[in-house]
């Protein structure tokens, strides 16, 4: 039993700590339940209100614990969240990569659990600080996880669970970090209300609960009230071609010619519908990542097939292609604009800037091979590009990112800063499942709101679709099927507050997390001195 203050009568915000942590027999299931609640907040479940509940559960379980215990409870939450969330990674690569990735991501929630335990003196002394402290700690944890190791893995950020939530509007103000912070603040408000009893008369809980509910409603109200979008401009007609693959799995590209043919044939069929007057001619056609794993710049037959499609439809095609070079044994994952009549426009070529470690390139290959021979499936390392994915297609300036890049704030923001009017995500989900595809589409929805841009996701197998600047999805396709969707989209040249702010909301919130940890250290030191005296 501890007393963290000596001036409670003079400082009404101060709360006396009169009990220890939750009993371990309670804290352990609470931590696991917190991970489950966080899990089902994400697609394909989409129960987004449970995200703050999960945040609250971990905060309550780790409160007033020793650092090691807090870390252990955070790790349990992380395993309960990430193991099932990332289950699609084991569909075709075996259990080991899935287990290692899940445990690595859970380790970041272990750090969060330890940090939550460390800041206990702060929220014991100022109970209303709990929402803010919880919010900044979550942002700080994600800032670390999004960057380490090997460039980070931002999958499973709190913000990406809110694609259908009224809190999504906060992305327009401060991007994904602010949405994460707001969700975690909501979780902190739940802890304020639910953490045992407040000191004072028994009836004090009711006004406290009323204030907390009012603040929750304020968070929702702001999310609904922000003017999503950045001003409309002219519109263009865009076609997404989802050609499908012969079979799902890692060997989808064993029939590379069949995959290319699927996309060519679907586009030629669309051209026939245009010629008959059944469908208006698109101004632009988007093919997905890996729609041509045969280098069309070096293979004349592959290039001729793409030219056949572009000439038939009479519009430029953004082709997802694997290009050889620049060095021996190196390849590039690229989006290249293919124009009717003239073919590839090498001035409008984007090379993926963030290849996926252990999937598109293998760091420390000799060491990784000792862990799993699966790494040798990556025969050639993908080389990272160096410039943002700004592609001028004539009808529109595109902000192109490829597959997992949509999860990285800076890679998307760079395209908008470079003049992108329409966000394009080229992806290949043939090695995963529909759950992974829907999780990725949730990220596209957030990016559309964040930057006030219409967006689209073009997948080899699904889910493909269009997203409005307010996050609404249109013409979403099914999974593992061929589909072509055409839609008129409005371009935008405006800049949202989130676009203008750039990385500064995350920097500020992560800095406040460091400050909270420092204040907790001061309070702990004072307590030790008082106890020693």
C-alpha cells in the first residue's frame, strides 16, 4: 500500500493510491482478453468499438505492477492480438515465419506493458492524466514498431482498426498517429471510470462517469464533424483490372504468362464493351502489383501483350511489373505507365521504396537460412527505389504505392507532397487470404481521409475497389475471382491539415510519451527518498 501524495487537500486532482495492482489471477485473463478485443476490432471482424476496450484492459492489467510483470502482461496481449491477426502469413510459408513475426510484434506490446507499469505513479497522482498518458504511450510504441527492425512492420496499428468508425475523421487532422492516440485516449477514459473506486463520497463515481462519457462523445463528435476531403476538382474515369491468378500460394507466379494473359484478356474484354457502347471509355486503367512478373522491358512478347491491351482500350495502363536489374541478381518491384501507341513511358516509372524483408529481399541471408530454408525462395533481392511514387498519367497525377507501403505514413504522404491527385495502391494478395486483403483496404480508407484524396486498391485476386475522400468504399470486388470495375473519381489538389503537419503530430505525441516516462521516474525517485527517510 503506497501513498504518492502529501498535499491531497490542496490539490483536488491528486488521487491517493490505496491499493495494489489487480491480482495476478485477474490480470492475466484481462491481458489476454484485451488482445482478443483488439483483434476483433480489425477487419475482417470490424468491431471497432472494442479497440478502446482492449487498450483499457492492458492499461488496467499492467497498472502498479513491476516492470517485468507489466512486460509479461503486455506480451500476452500482443500474442493474443498478433498471432491470429497475422495468421495469413502462415498459409504458404509454414508455421515458423508466422510464429517469429507474431512474437516479434508482441514484444513491442511487452515494451508498452512495461511502460504502462512504469508510469503508474503519474496516473495515481493525477488520475485524469490516465487518458492522455495512455494515448501518448500507444503512439510512442507504434512509432517504434513502425520503424524497427528492417524498417518496421506497421500492421495492426490501432488507427487501422477504425476504418468504419466515426473516429476515422481524426486522420484528416493528424493522420494515423492521431487516430491511434484518440483511440487510446478513449481506452484511458474507460480506465478512469472503471479502476476501482474514487476517493470521497460513494456518489462521486457518477459525475466522474458523466465527465468521461462526455469526453468520449466529444472524441466521436470531432471525428464526425471534420470536413473530410480537401476540395474537389475535375473528374476522371478509372478502370481497375483484377485479372486473378491460376492458383493461390507462393507459386502463383510459376505461371507468370498466365497471370499476364489474365490481365490482358480482361482489359481487351473491357475494350470490347467500350466499343459496343456498354461501358464508357476509361481515361486510365490500373493493373495490380505482379500483373506482369515477366519483365516487359526485356521480354518482347510480354511487352507486345501489354501494348495489345493498351491499344485496345485506348488509355494508358499503370502496370505492376517485376523489372530486372539494375545489378546482376537484382530485380525491382515497379509500377510503369504503358501508353497506347507508344508503349512504356520510362519517365513515369515508380520503383517500390520499401521492399518487404524476408519476402522481397533477405537481410543476413546466411544467418536467416539457418532459421528457415524458406528464405531461399527469394532467389533475387528486390532493390529499393529512391523517389516517391508520383506518376503523371496525363488524365491524373497518381500517388502510387505498392502493397505493404500503404501502411507507412511517409511513403504515402510523399506522393501527395509531390502533387498526387489520386492515391493508387497496387497489391498482390495471391499469397495471403481475404482477411489480409480487407486489413489492407482499411489502410487505404484511412489514407483517403488523411490526405483528402480519392483512392483505389488494385489487387491481382481481390479485394479491389475505390475509396472516396471520406473513407467510403465503392465497387469492392470479391476474392479469388476475375473482375473489372470502372468508376468516375474526383481529383483533388488540396492539402489537409494532416498532410501539412506531416510527421509532427507523431513526433509531438511520442515526445510527450518520453516526458510521461521521465515524470514517472521523478515521482518514483521521490517516493524512494521519502521511504528511505
